[in-house]
C-alpha cells in the first residue's frame, strides 16, 4: 500500500508561534496494532507551547499536539475491539495531533460514549485526565478540603474546579481579571483571588480558615513560594505546569519551615501508562461528564491551519475555558 497525503502543522525549528507551518505530509498505512484516524477535533494545551519552544525538546522536524478525537478510518493488522467508523479519542505522546489524519496505536485509543461529543473529547481528554490525576491520584481531595487552584478560568481549571466541588471541596480560584473571576465562579469556584493581588497569601489563608489542604499550581516559577505560603500544616503542593517557567532549585528546608509540607511534581503520562490506568481514568472522567457534574467549557475554536494564532492567544492569556482546533 502506498502512503497517502494529509495536511498537518509541523515545526522545523524551535521558537514562537511563527514556527508553526501548515504543510502537506506523507501518511503511511497504519502499521500492525495501529489505526488511521480522520480527526474531527484537536485539543490545544500548554504542553504544545513547551514542545514548540523547545522547553520540552523534540527531534526536528516534528509534529505538535497531544490530544484529538475523530473516526477510525483504516485498521492496521491485528487490531481488535475497534471498527471503521468508531468514534475515538486519545491523549498522549509523541506529539502530532495537529493533523487532519494520523496513525495511532489502538491500545491507546478510547471509544467515546454518546454523552461525550468529539469537540468535548478533544477539549477534555488531556485536561480531563489531568483533572482526574490531580484530584484522585496526586492528592485525593476529601469533602471539606479547601483547594487553591491556579488558572481557574482555563481549560484544565474549569474542569478541576467543577470536579473538586462535586467531591465536596471548597475551591479558591486564582484568576487574572474580573471577567475570568466570574467565569471561574460559574464553574464551581466558591471564591476567587486575583493573581496580582498584593495581599494574595493573606486573602487565601483567610478564605481557607488558616491555609488550604492542597495547591494545584500550573504556573511554576513565579508562584511557587507564594503557593507554599498558602498551605496549612502538612498541606500538599502539586506543581504540575511551567506557564511562567520551570521552578528553580530550592532547599527542602523550605517545606519544613512552613509546616512539614508535601511536594509532588506529577506528569499525566505516568498515571495512564498502562491500558488499565487509561481505562480507569477515562471511565471516571466520562462518568462525571455524563452525570452533569462537570460541563466542558469550550471558550474558542480556530481552524487547525490557524494554530499559530491560537498559540498567541493562549500565551497572551486571551483564552478562556478549553480551545478546540478544527481540521
């Protein structure tokens, strides 16, 4: 069988959004154990900007993007449990989701239930599984816990806040503007704090009655110590992103002097490394979406060929909720 052609975003070098190029690329038939997916919706995530910039280096030239939904178009040899036409979604590496069609291992695909749309899956696979591992694995949120959540109006934030609230937690959302505060409260936050508030730590501690049980911090360097200062004794700091840059080296004594704190730096792919873990995570995610307790907020859509504009808006904090790229 001959290779077909498809359109995809590729990078030839690391840099800003301008390095994202819309190109015609070769797509070979699916190898054994894989399928070809005709993609209907692609998710935009901060990890895409890390791959594009070289913070997380790739072998160049490279594709970009870590989640999408679509229909199975062709089955490779040995694939069982999937049929042509099935609605499927995935989140994972290697990057390359910014494409009209791509091959992907059947073992790493999940079938979509009727309650989850293609757009919803593209908006929620990576971000929803992130919410799952944050709330159920990194620190298991308990009823009555106070939670501090950064980027509460973003795609991951709106999912985490709704899910945490459904678990009985009280979520304090960190936002960048009054408009984002309103959006965060509409998605489960009991209270919000402006990121630039000069009395940030005191306000959070007052809202939490002395300190939060857990901080979910996706910003990294600029907020790390401020986040530690918001925790109660024995609280847990979950630093899971680098939107402001990676956290710089520090002494573990910083944890001791703030009340014997716990620190974890998790990564999604360690929590869905096996088929069983992937099915557990997506099963819990799809169940909470089907229950209505978590609504997927898609704030904006862009044609896939306009991925550079989407990246500029994401990094310029001009997006709210999740962003879907449309092939």
